[in-house]
C-alpha cells in the first residue's frame, strides 16, 4: 500500500475503531453476566451500537469511501455516549471500554475534521 | 410487539432499508459482471457503502437505539449519492437500485426528522 | 432483475433472514427491559448472534456470493439454537422471535441444500 | 479482562481477522481502480465476502458467542478461497491481501479446532 492510501492515512483511526469494537462486544457480553445486569441495560445497548458503527467505520475507511468522514462523525458521537455510560460503572470491563471509546471518539473526530 | 415499539414505529423505514440493501448488493455484483465495469467503479463503491449503512440502520432501529435517528440521517445522504450515481447508468439493476435508494432516502429523512 | 438472478432465486430466504434479524434485534432490546433480565442473558446473546449472521446471509445471497450456501448452513444452526432458547420464555417478543428464527432456519436449510 | 476471557483467549485470531478485513476492503477498492478491473471481478467479490465474515467473526469471538467456532470454520474457508484468488494477481494490494487471508485462515482453523 502506498503512503497515501486510505489504510495508511487512517491507520490510527482504524486501529482505534477495531479496539473499540472489541472492547464494546466484550463489555456487552460481560455486563450480561453481572449480578446487577438490570442496571447495565443502557450500557449493553450502547456497547452494541458502538461496536457495530465502529466496525462499519473501519469498512468505509479501509475501502476509501467518500462517506467515511460522515460516518466517523456519527461514530464519534456514539463512542462519546458509550464512554459516558460505561464510565459510570466500576466493572473492569466497563472502565476499559470507556477508555477505548474515548480514544476512538478522539480519533474519529480528528479523522472527520481532516476530511 | 406493541404499537409503540420501535419495530412498528419504524416499519416503513426498516422495510425500505432492507429493500435498499438487497438492491445495492445485487447492483454491485451485477455491475462487476458488466462489460463496462470500469465505468461502474464509483457505482459499485457507493452500492457497498449504501448496503452496509442500510443494514446497520435496520439493526439500530429494530433495537430501539437512541442513536438510530443520527445514523438514519447519514444513511439518507449515502442513499441520495448512490441514487444519483446509479441513476446515471441505464442497466436495469442500476435503475432499480436508484429507485430503492430514493425511497430509502425519503424514509430515512422522515425517520430522522421525527426523532 | 432476471428470474435467475440471486435476489429472485433466494427471495424467500432473504425475506426470512431480514424478518429474523429484525425480530432478534427487537427481542434483545426488549429482553434488556424485562424485570427478569438476568434469566434472559443467553437469549440476548443468541439474539445478537442470530441478527448479525442473518444480515450477513442477506448480503451474501443478494450479492450472489459463492459462499452464500456455506454461510446459510451456519445461519440455520444459529437460528435453531436461538429459536430453542427464545421458545423457553413466555414474553411475546421471545415467542415471536422463536417463530421468526424457526422460519429462517427452514429457509436457510433449504437454500443450503439446493446449492 | 481476565486471562480466560474470550478477548484474551482469541486475541491472535481477532487480530488476524481485523487485519484481514482491512486488507480485503482495501484490495476491493484498489481493484476497482485498476485498468484490468474486468479481470478482478471475482477477486473483488471474494474480498467483500471475506471482509464481512472476518468482521462478524471478530464480533462473535469478542462477545464470547457459543457459535464463534462454527463461524470461524466458514471464515477460514472464505479466507482460503480469497487468498487463492488474490494470489493469482500481481498487484501489491492483491499479494498483501492474499498474505493477510492466509494468516487469518490459519488462525481461524486453529480457533475452530480448539473449540
């Protein structure tokens, strides 16, 4: 791949989205096993939204889509709201997910602003 | 399902997104078989973007996500640009895809405006 | 589209997969709101697996993929296990989801056998 | 995350699937820009199948799904056929994609065998 191709150009954002999707799928599954699962319902829902939009953002960035920036802008919003919700819970998986979401939001905002 | 659940509330938009995703995947695969495939490159790329974002929009609407309207707003933009590109080509699959994209764009705009 | 194109050829299976994906996303979200959500953890997990593999099956069938039958074979298995789990719960969304899963499993088995 | 959680347990396979999905989306988009795009039609189709099933495999592994191994088994088959096709073409993106597909196939086979 050349240094101008979308995979290199968006390497940091792609990596952050992939890490965030994995953290979100893991957090959702782990929340479902917690004794206080009822308190985790919104967290689980946002985890799943966030995981799926992160994976689609990767697909569009890697494919050099002309709509990648528009999707990353929404992805950043979903990551922020997922980070806020996860950050409220003390479970390790929630705290780690919140961190992954915050990093991903930052990368997606940077990507969308540069486009 | 009750009449207020998201599946009923967004039934028309979900149906339009599903029809659009199918038309887009079919159009992309059909474009790849055309003798003038080189002229279809942008059409194929937009078809794939559009198919994937339509399927994610269905997932978020059916799951009652608080981010469904934000995603549908971007989905409408992708549908509009895919409809414009497909509309330029006389292949049956392109014309049918353009029509599915326009209907889906309209439904997604209505859904996003109502949210 | 001609009568031999994959969209017409697999029309029933595509429709069943789309209906199943919507029912599964709805069931998962509804389970998360139930007072007995702890008892619904496996149901939610299977709903999400099933919804996602159904949507991918649609993508591969509509695109005429040479791997569509192989994916539909696994999709049928996931639908069967989701139907079994949903069928154990009396919530309306679970019963409706179990029915959608059973229909989809049947269509996917037929599609895979014909390929 | 504990050392037995699915994200750690399947870390190599998740990384290989993510890398493969990115390589496949990039290869498909790059093939569409090649002067010999007509000769790349099957490569593009397999790239897209492979990218999507790799991303779903990540979702199921990260979520600890009981169906992850069954999906990884099919994912390995798709990766093998995509690697074979990409390997026939001398474009850099094809050769790099073939390599990513072979690594991913190996990881998915190992994962499925261990389950």
